[in-house]
């Protein structure tokens, strides 16, 4: 097996009712759990990222402090380290995750490749060590961290599939644009049902 699953930021603050909740976030959390219940054996490694921001500063300008957030470069406070908002959504079974990645920690960060595991190692280290050539991508939000993670995975020489039934974004227009950009960069834009077809 040379395939990894990247699960991007399925956290309380990015799902309904959270500080930056997206419509459909809870359904993505449950859907990812269902996918792994059926197809965990497809993946050599499962990697999940979380935004993990400092509580006592603006995280390199990532948190809007004096002005209103522009929702492009500055954001309301979210996913503060140790807070409930930073935790995985309860519908997501994190027990099947092999590598937990935290990103942010004082600076703006969108891509899973900008994060580190509990031992301080970046995702690229694990991909190289495990011989991962293919990455399936799910999570939140399509138009920000999923987009950035997918583009970085392609930049790192991996073949990427994005499962459109297991992502959710901030707006339909920006999500569609992100998926189009990923497709143009070389990602395969498909649905998780391809896993059922592969094992049928």
C-alpha cells in the first residue's frame, strides 16, 4: 500500500455552531468515520490535521484584533489550543488516526504540510519514510485548508484525489473555484464511492 488519507481540520469550530462553522461540516465528520469503517485497509497511513492556535496572541496576524476580520487573511478567534473548538468533532472517530498534526501555533497556517506531529516532525517526513505516492483528501474547509493541503501534496509529487462528498466549504462559489484549481493542478476530483467500486 502506498496510499494515505488526509483528514483536514474536522474540528468543532469549523462545523455548525462553531466560530467558523461551515454548512455540512458535521456530515463530513460522520462521513469520514463511515469511510474508515469500510475502507481503513485501503490506507497505509491516516493523517488528521487540526488548527491549533495560541490563546495569548494574534497568531502572526491570523486573528483579527483591532479591525473586523476580512475572512481572507484575518479571522475571528478560532481553534485555540486546548479549547473545545479545537477538538475533533464528536462524529469523527479519531481513534483510527495514525498521525495527528497541529498547524498554526503562533503563525497563519492552512496546509497540512505546515503542521507538525507530536514529535515535531512534518507531514512530508512521514510520506517519504512510508513511501506514500497517493493521497486521498477529505475535510474542512474546501476553499481554504483542503485547497492548500491538496496543492501542497501535488507540489510534493503525490497523486491526489479529492472526495467531493466528504468536503464542505465556506461558500459554494469559492469551493467550486478551489476544486477547479485543484483539478487544473492535477488532482482527481471524484467521490468516495470510487473506493466501493475498487473493492466490488
